[in-house]
């Protein structure tokens, strides 16, 4: 068992290309089922944050392959999970 705080301390790595996406900043929870539905990782930074909205990766829970001591391994197509922040 783990806590959400513990998830936020782990780096997210895509096993398809080995890219490091960053650290979990938030999670979405289905309160009716009591399950995490996806994790949220900040996306690539824009030039000085001035142009356009911030982006973030919305990673479905079923795309997580392994949660280790220091990292969360995922298998995603990054373009499919990248969205504008709300």
C-alpha cells in the first residue's frame, strides 16, 4: 500500500523511449470506486511561460507498468496524453 504523497515523490519515466517526464503533481480519483484513475505530470515548458497555456500529461492508471522506490514506469505515446492545463 502507498500514499498519494509517496507517488508525488517519484519520477515518471516512459519505457518506450526512456524519456523522463517529470514528477507527479496531482492524481484523479474515482471516489465511487475508491481508485486512482490517472496521474498528472506537468508537460514541457514553454518559452518563459509566456506563450500559450501550460501543458500536462494525463496518464491513465492502466498505462503504469511498475511503481518502484524512486520511479514510476509508464508505457504511453506522449502525444496522446499531452493536454492543456485546466
